[in-house]
C-alpha cells in the first residue's frame, strides 16, 4: 500500500502528525503468510516518500529561541502568542519562511536563511517532505519566452531610498516562469533583475509598510518604482455588535495567473499577530489587477469578555480584489453567519483543545492551493460557544480541532458561510469511527475511496466523529491493522490506517472486503473500532469526479468506490456519558461521494452493556439510510457498546463494532 499526500493542507501542532489533516503513516509492510505462496503474489501496501514525510510535524528552533512547528503545508509558532510580535510567512524557491517583523526589516543586510523552516525541518527531521507539494513538482512549461532587464526603485516613507526588505514578483502571464520570486534588497534602494518579459504583480514589504502594484509591465529595460510613502492606509480592528476583545489579526495577499498551477501557488504573503494588539501594517491603494488574479484578505478574531454570561466570538474576514483607500470600521450584524460550535470532552473537562482556522479565497481553495492557518485559539474541552463568522461567497473556511488529551486531530469539511446562516457544529461527537472528506464545492478535497483500472486509493480517517465530512486521525499515528481481499483472496495487509494509502488490484469486476481494526490502547473510552466494508466494483468504472476532487496519485479514469459509511449518534453528554434509562440511537448511512450504487435498504443494531460479552438485538426502524432504535441502559452497565450492519440492494455493506463507546453515569 502506498502512502499518499493529503488533499487539504493547513497546519499542525507540536506533536507528530499533517491537516491538516496529517497522514497516519505508522505502518510498515506486512508479508503475506507462506500459506498463500501458491496463489498469485499479493499486492503490497507501500508508502510513498511524500506520505512518509507528511505523517509527522517537525519541531524546529528559530533565532532567539522561538519554537516553530513545520508541516508540508506551512509553518507556525508552536505557541502563537509567545513572541508578542507580528510574524510574516511566505514561500520562496519551494521553501517556507517564518520571520518576525523586526528580522524581516533587516533582511537586506542579514538575510533570512536562519528562518527557512523547510531547511530547518529537513535537517532536524531528515526528510524533504516539508517543502510545499506544489514546489516539489516542476510545472510544465508553456513555450519559449524572452528575458527582460528590470530596474526597481524603492522609496521609504521618509523619502529616502531603502536597502532592506522583500520584493515579490508574480508573473501573471505564466506563474510557472516566476511565481512569488523573492529578492532581498541591499543596494541603496535600487534593484536590477532579469525576468521573463510580460506582466507582473509586485509586492514590497519593509518594516510595517506593504506596497503593491498589481499592474506591472516588463520589457527589456523597464523601470518600476514602489513608493512606501503611499502605504498609509491602516486596517482598523472593526467594532463588533457585542463587546469583544481582540485575539488575532492578519492579512494575506494572493496572486495568480489564473491557471490551476498558478492558483495552487497563490499565497504571496501572510502577516499575523496574536494577542490584543493589531498587526499594525499599512498599505497603499491600488486599481484592480488587469490580468490574472489578485486578492487581499484581512482577518480579525475577537472573543467575548471573560465575565460574559455566555461565551461568544467573532471571526471577521473581508476580501478585496484590490487595495482600497479605506476599510470598514465596524461589523454589520447582517453580514454574519451564526454558528453554535461545541467541543466535546471524551476524556473529561480538563486539558486543552487547539482550534485552527484558515480563511482563503475560494479560487485558491478550489485550485488545491495551500490553506495556511489564519487564526489559532486554545479552548478547554467540553465548551459551547456562539461564533459569528463573516458571510461571503468569495471565502472558504477550513477548520481543524486538535484534542491534546486524545491526540486526535479533526479536520472539518470546508465551508462557505452566508450572511444570515444559522448552523451548529459539534466536534469529536460520539464514538470515533472511520470517516472520509466531503466535497462542498468550495475547495479541493481528496477522494476518500477511489480507483483507476489497477489501483485503489483510500483517504479514510480512523478517528472521525459523527459529523459527515469530518476526518479524524491521531497525530501520533494510528495503531491497528488493515486488510484487503478480492473474491475471498488476500491482496494486502498492513499496520496503521487507511488514510493516504493505495494498493494495486487486478482489472475487472470483483467483490472486495476491506477491513480496518483500530486500536487505542491508552483510551478508557472507545479502546478500539472494527470496521469491514464489503463492496462490488470494477475499478476505474463509474461516474467521473469533479476536477477539484483528485484521486491522489492516480491518472485520469478514476472513479469512486461504493463504500458505505455509518454514523451513530445518541443523547450522551459532552463527556460521552449516558444516564441509566431509555435512550435512542440514530444510525445514518451514506455512500462514498460520487460513487454509483443503489439505495441503502436495511440495517441492524445491537447493544452491549458489559463491554461486548453479550449483545442484545435492537428493533430498528427507518429507511433510505436513516435508521433509529430505542434502548434502555441498566443501572449496573459497565458501559455502552454498539454493533451495526447496513447494506444496499447491490450487496454493498458495512459491518462495524464500537466497543465501550459511552460511559454510564
């Protein structure tokens, strides 16, 4: 089985991971027993080199002792609030940089090699997988081009030429030629470079000034002047409808030539500051870009005062296709979506959860661009909060929750919030079980279970919750075993999980059984999960997938496999505890998105109150994948476990055991 890169990037935390979304790569090749020697050689579960590196975050130390967490999708401070200063993040030459504002201001004389988090991670953790995915694959050229000489003059706010800072040039004719090409200035404010002739967007950063020209034409002998005296416009912290305290501000600049490869590498610069002080950067004003794409996103996160009777928060984001001369000073209540966001506490109310959000242009998210985190927040588990989120059709929101107690990272389905929306989100709800991503149309997500004519790929998270589209994995690696049979013959067996893996299969139609046994030896609650999928398929045959839903690592001709997924939920409290007495369990069965298949026609449910020593059949009602059953918990129950099965008219089915899914109080 091959381990494959993740589909949606974000960031990680201090422990081993990936999505943001990390890959579960704690697996090694398991040799099929000799009793199968007379059969054709089985396919192997083998990891790719990219997935090996994508499985774990890497901890590095920046100058001054700053600790940073590096993943293949981005880099951030391990404790975002530790420095009390604004941080700049950008990519250059396939490497990621994370730089304090003060160090960036001296870049021309000192350089920034010490803040190259990709190089630091490669040295510290011994892998090349920490370069962004888009940088590891050379883009195809689009014909020949001519080079032109460009002279850039930079003027600081006090009218003097400056010698320090960063200049980004983005080729909006063809970003494959010169994308986010960073140059350090150290020549009294004048820079002479040779670049492909054509059209560019230019971004200059020095100290707390950002100067942008989205319409630069370069011929041989062209001149460009960027005048920081024009960068005088501040982005104010907007006043919120209810009193709230600032916790984070940021701005991100994105540019692209409008092609898929250009969109995937669209982030030019991200500025972020945690805490009660805003980032303090000023910008010039510009006209809209005449070619390619240009988007600036300004963000602010605010939380209710500590003495608020009920907690609430604001996540404000505004996007612009150019830099305006003024910015909103208040938040219009009518522009907001309202989300009731709850964090479960399966190990109890003590501890901490890390909530990470990324808000990016939809065009970048759909184009498989890296969604770097724009906000971080530490919250106690077992809490409920009302969150007001900017509603905009142009912005994609990506959220991850890390439970430091269970070592699980949950990645929710990407969302475009609309003004006036009212939603509820429950994180880590009910017993952990396998889950797959869901395509919402606003971003690119990898297919959860797909195949071409001779290879199956899986992106199944072993520790997902009961919300469809939420994918969960332990960031210290999943323990357990996975097997795949074809018409009763073993094809492959492995340890670990089914996230980011592939396996070679013979062509033609056959009946498969895929089994995943997940072990959580350190967990008193839900110590294991056992799931078997039975499905009939001819790999590579079926409905075509949207371009934004890639079969990771496979060529064209990939189609979804008809795996069924089960989500059970009941009326437990936030610590996954049930009272003695009557309850109802709901079973919702869905099929892998875009797979062809018939209606889910039946299901069974069993319950155990003695940790699986004995089972009781439940009376199941419902149809079309939505079922329910009543059960009564006795006062002397040691816990509540469930066993289920569901199937469709074509014989595809799921069988699942959820031991000690709930405590009894």
